[in-house]
């Protein structure tokens, strides 16, 4: 009997990376809008939920809300990160984005937005409005849930 080598099981990290690649491919296909759908939430959760420190990501979208690019613009500590509106605006202009979705994680696992989260979101919305870029949502990722500013009517 011939020995057949079976592929080794994928590690969790490789599985997540593959899932991210597949979701990103799906979300950038023509006609697929990157809005607060289960696909976009899953993609963002996979990107941010397991991080050990706070990361702030910007999803850059075209006029039909299709994903043009995504950038992690700011890296913080276990409890905070500093966000500069100027850098978010620069990223939007660099990609010729018509709209953006902001996302960041809370390494504590608790997704409830802080007052600082609400304040920076207001400042970012104001800065983006000046260059005619729509802010569609700000998602805060915890270990088990995602809080949407748009769903709470905070935008």
C-alpha cells in the first residue's frame, strides 16, 4: 500500500489570513458595496479583533461604496491610540476616495465607544466634509461584538 502524504492542517493564523483574502477579493468585486453587511463586519473583525494593541484603520471607498483600499494609519497601546485627522484626509485624497469607513479595535474586548472615540469621530467627519468625502461609519471592534456609530445614529 502506497503512503499518501496528506496536507498538514492549516494553523489558525493561516486560516484567518486566507479568509481575509477571500473576503477582500469578494468585497472588491464590481457591484459589491462595502457597507455594514455581514461580509464587511466579518472582514473588519478578522482584521482587528485579535490584535494586542489598538489599531485605527480607514477603509477607502469609491462612489458606489466599493473598497478601493484599506490602510492601518495609527498604531497605539493596549488602551489608546492617537488619531490625526490630517492623515485620514491625506489617505482619502491619495486614493481618490468618495467615502470612508473608520474602524478600530479595543484590545480590552469591550466594544463600547469611549467619549474620546466619539470626539475624534466628530473631528474626522468635519475634516472629511471639507474635502467632500463622506464618513459612512465608525466601527469599534471588541472580542465578541462590533459597535456601529451609524447604527446608533451618531454620525
